C-alpha cells in the first residue's frame, strides 16, 4: 500500500480510548467527511453556517426531478469544498434519483477519485420517509 494512504487522522465521531483519541486511515477519513457533509444541516455549525447539505430534511420534499437537480447542485458545491485537496471537483460525480423499486425513496450516489492515489470509490445513500 502506498505511503500516501498511511497517514493517520482523528476518527469521527471523536472518541477516546486507553491510548488516546481514536484514529483512522485516509480512505475511511474521506468517507467520514462525505457523511458529515450529507448529514449536517446548513446552519448547524456555528462557525461554518454554510457547511452541510442537510439531506435528512429531504424526506419531506416530493421525490421528483426538480428536487434531484437542487440536491445534486447543493452536494456538488458542499462536497467540492469539504474534499478540496483530496478530490478534484472534476473527479466528483453525484447522481440523484428515485429508487427503482420504491419510488418514494431518494437515492444519492457519490463517486470520486482521489487525486494523489488515483483511487476511485463510490458510495450510495438512501433517504426514505
């Protein structure tokens, strides 16, 4: 494994054990960053009120094309800012749509390529009422 992936980061959520703060590797750290952006509501963080996409609130919205477009744009800008230096904005792909079997469920697929490692990964999230 590349030395670029061997850096140690503080784990999220922050917790302590016998040897101090829990740590994680780079790939898990990036996945945690994506989850933080998705599940943090804008305005929730005092010193970064613009941070977050607030996807939990989408369960109250109609699952249609206008929602998908707004969600995609919000995620694109939020994730590009949060992952700057790790993922180039052009290597970040976000797909939003309805679940194929359950039309009331929103499916968000985030694909990205780590610039320094040339490693691609994809994550899928479902938002259901």
